[in-house]
C-alpha cells in the first residue's frame, strides 16, 4: 500500500507546490524516507491530505487504507484556528493529551513519529534553501513547544530517538554564523558549499547553476577557489 499511498497523495495534492516551487511529492518523499516501516511510510505520504486537500477520512477508507494509517493521518492534521499561533496551540495541546495513549495505541504512536519526521524534513529544507531569517526562525521559536508536545519519554519514544537527535541538531543555531556552520556540517558537500556561498554573498547563483560542471566554487572555510564538487584541499 506504500506505492498506492504515494499515488493517492500526488493526486490529492494536485498542483500544490512545496517550498521554492517543488511538486508537493518532493516533501512527501522526504518524510516517507525518514520512516522505518511500510505502514509509517503510508501515513507519511498521506499526512497532509486531510489538512491541505478536500480529502476526508472516509475517502481514505474507501481507497482501502487501514484504520491505523487513517488515525495517524488525523493525528498529524492541525487543529482549526484563525492563525498559525492558534492552530499550533490547539494542535500541541491535543498531542500532549494523547501522550499516554501512545503507550498502547500503535496508530497514535505512528502519528507522533510521522509528525516528527515532517518537522525534520522541513528543517532540512530550511538549510537547503538558506532560509535563516524566515521559516527557520519560526521553527526555532516553536522548538520548545514542539518538543513538549511530541517528545515521548516512555519506551515507545526510543523508536524515534534518532529523529529527535537530528531535530535537536537542526534547530540548534542561535545566530547566522552557527546556522552557516550547521549548513556546512549537516548537508552533503555539494549542497553545503553552494549554500554557504550564498549566505556569505560570495556567489549569487542558484543551486541549479552551481551544478554545472565547470562552475568555480569558493570554500566557506578558507576562501580558496576550486572546480566541481571534489572538495577544497583544506578538507583533505
């Protein structure tokens, strides 16, 4: 059903875009790739369909998805509110009220894991898009409330411990210099050099242009120029 969930989600989200204009499945794939089981991957692909499309829970049932997946998707959907602050306050309160249920209810636990994967995928994209002053700051301001709402202290929480570790790293930058260091450390070299250069103003180019074979790049550490993405001599 993982493949069916992906196909269903692509159709449901239609022409919706993610981030800088990517097809929405770009984000769904990113979340699904963080999940460890086929059922979690189903929920990951479907996690935004109830919130962002006309799809209903009954539509999911009619499509053949199981109740555990549907419950997890319902859990991942924000509560209503007039603005993001109200929606998140209500959503976090609901999550906290269900922490004990996650001990016994696999579907609720799945919702906690997918919600965390969703935020980790969004934070990864913040690094790739150099969005230090925008969405990244919003996620940093929400970090304590997010942890309080979704971190599970009991045994089931061990399953998502690696995702929590990455989450804590991704939201750790307190200033632009720390953010730049995070970009260099967390992202693969190809992305890190390109984005670091953008942040420093050394190269006013997009990631697509940076992938051209003969583009010269500047090392964000020592400032020396080199070709391709083979890495600077200071890294060897």
